[in-house]
């Protein structure tokens, strides 16, 4: 299975108050987000983390938390990502494109107004804006194939690529993942 997430902000007290996260402390937020993540991601799953994993954490503690996250992790850098142990990830980059079951995806931490093959139906996945669940619904209603994979928009859980395809009602093919 392929999952996506973004903007976990492990260690970042500001994320609780500024985004109305339902946690009493940073410790509670860290524990809940890690538990939610590991409750659905398995070791063999692929996970694209679209940035802003940690903030205001000693690098050793950030790497320790990341090492507890299941799956084969790919990091697309956000504005708060610096210095993580690269061995914790399959790949670290700023931007990624791939095709899954005939559907083209464009991944980046930041939301784009225009992205490669937008006119041909590609789906742009991003984080950064800490949108609520209504953001993705509004995009769907307006025919915009842009989806916020951040925890704030997805009840503090990763979201599967299959769920995003279903959300947009996209017809898939049996093509391999590229």
C-alpha cells in the first residue's frame, strides 16, 4: 500500500494552538500522531512524507521518532526539514512525479496553482497549509485535483493513495507503479 502524510510537526508546540489541534501537550501530540501513523502503516508499505516532520526538537530526538515510523519512507522536504539522518529514508527530494494505476501524481510540500499535466488530469498532492477537511472537499466540488495530505486535513492519520483516487472518482488502469 502507498500512504501519504505531511505536517506532523513533531515537537512543535505552536502547531497545537495555531491549528487548533486537540492535544493538551506536545508529548500527547507526538504520541498520538506516531500511534495513528503506525496503526495503519506496515513495514512493507511505501510512505511519502510531504514535509514538516519535526520542529523544535533536538536532531537526535527527531531521528529517534522518525526511526519509529513504519514503512519505506520518502521525504519531500518542507520548510522545517533539516539535518535528518538520510539513512531513515529511501529518498529525500523537493519534488516528485509518478504514475500509479494509470493516474499521474505530482508531489511537493507546497500547494501549486499549476502543476505538470494538470490539464491531462494529474493529481497534485501537497501539505504546508494545514487545511481542514473542508479544503479537499472544496477542491473536489470545484473540479480541482489538488489534495492536502497533511494530518490536519485527514483526522491526524496518513491517507492512502487508493483513498485519494476514490475521493476524486478517477478511473484507474492496472498499470504498475512507476
